[in-house]
């Protein structure tokens, strides 16, 4: 069993308290010359909760991780993984790219 570090345990505990599916929360930890990278994976249904309105929840989590990192003399960064089957770019049917001028003119029904 891999040992968990303070930053990894903290992130896991924090996110599990926020989400509806805590069993789906996974945190991977990598260390390189840039510092510590924590990669967070959550259930697709919980992405909105973790990111929050205008990204405010994710910003708050990153701020807290910076504090944990300072206490352990490390720079801690957070990457939130896009779940399988994620939304991708936000383009509704009305915003799809048109392939030709004829398509646009047909839609106008002149």
C-alpha cells in the first residue's frame, strides 16, 4: 500500500466531504522539479461541485493546498481531471460551426 502524504490526505478528505460520491474520489501525487502535482479525479456528476460557480470552489481548494504546501516546504499544484464522457467545449446546437454560407442562408428561409 502506498503511503499518503499530508497534502494528498488533506485534498482527499476535503473533496470527499464536498461531493455526493466520495467513493469515486481519487488523488494521485507526483513530485518533480516544479513541486508536487496532485491530480484529482471525481465522478462526472460531482465536477460542478468541485469546480463551483465561476471556479470559486476550485480556487479555494488550491489556496488551501498552497497553505499545506508552505507548512511542508513544498509547492503544491492541483490538476482536476476531466471525467470520461465529460462535456467538452460548451457549444450548443445554435453555436455549432457552419460549414458554408449556403447552410446559413437556408436557415434564414428567405
